[in-house]
C-alpha cells in the first residue's frame, strides 16, 4: 500500500433534529453544551462512531464497544496480550516492532494512535507502549446556541414481580433532545505521522467514507433513525507533505450557515472535494 504523501484537512457538517447527539453523564444525560449555549459532540464520541463504521466496513479495530465485540475479549488488556502472545519471542522484546505490528493489525491504532499501558499480572509483563496517530479530529460544535427540550416519560411495564401478583408501579424518567441544530467538526491527517504508523492512501479513503456515512447504524432511542444526517464533508488534499496552508487557515475557509449551507473560500492551489 502507498503511504500517505500529502497532508489532508477536512470539515464535517451534520444536522441534528429531535435527537440527543451526545449526552453528558454529569448533566443528567442532557445534550452537551458549552458555557455559551452551543451544542457539543466530543471528539471521543466522534471517534467511537468512526470506529464503529470501520468495523461495519470489515476492518479490525482495537477499541471495540461492548455491543460490537467480535473477538470475545473482555478488555483491552486481554485483547492486547492475546495479540502479543501470537508474536515471536524476539518480536515481543522490541517496543517498536510490537507497535508496528499493532498498527498493521488494527485500523484505529494506525489512524488515531493508542496508548498500550497495562499492569503486570501473573501471566503477563507490564507494558507501556505509545503510538501517536496521524488522524486528529476536534469536538463538533453547533453553529448557533441550541434549544434543548426535556420531556417526562413513563415506564409502564412489570419490571419486577410483586407479592400480590399485581402490576408493579410505573416509573418516571426524563428524555432530553436538541430540537434542531447544525454542527461542524474539523480534522487533519499528518503524512509525517502516517509514515510511522503505516497509514496509507487507502486508509484515508476508508476514513473519508466512514465520515461520510458516520451515522449509518448509529440509531438508538436517543438518536432515532434519520434524526442525524451528514450535510457536507469538505475534503482538502494538499499538494505536499507539509501542506500549502496551515490547518487553521484551511478550516477557517469553510463557512457554515445556520441553515446548513456550506461555502468554501478560495485558497490558491487547494481545491476542495465536497461530498454530501
């Protein structure tokens, strides 16, 4: 595979309608907001969705969610030590070789990087290996302050058996959602770091498709089918390893309106690819 040679910047614009794009566990699972009232979807949340898309597209990943666990490993350490045991004794002695093999095996590791830091136990040695990935992605923020609606819900089913055989008491709860908002996030891919993890042009194409389809298969009670959709993916491929412009300048060239319209200011020598 051809290693990534050109710097890449991108912007992802998506719309939320009557959904909770990223609940805050410290705020009663209300949609995340900034102090200015802007809606927020954390970078960790976005990476989880990208990893899920990687898996759905048939690629191996290291950080698997419980509902998408495909190898039966109960923890990251168990998954790592299972991988380590399959390497030769000589390869196990070299952190560089172990890191390279991990990048070769798992797409999310060679994309985002990973810290393999696990304590010593009866069967395995202590491990401390860091991999710095070429792909970075920012938290997404809404273009305007969001309106959060909270509704009370009633759970009217027999959750527990009762002594008298009658129906158990109803339970009450709250459900929170953003009525309608447009969010935007930005990211970059570094060729210098791609050389170290083996991230290739083919991997960049996979990431592009994962971003374009990031909400496919992501439905839940908080995010009903069709309530979140990608409006535009703006993809910039520079003509050199270091890039014609800084990422900040490229990202600021993308203007997003409150209605989701996207315009891109012209940057000489850098033609964006705009995908729906």
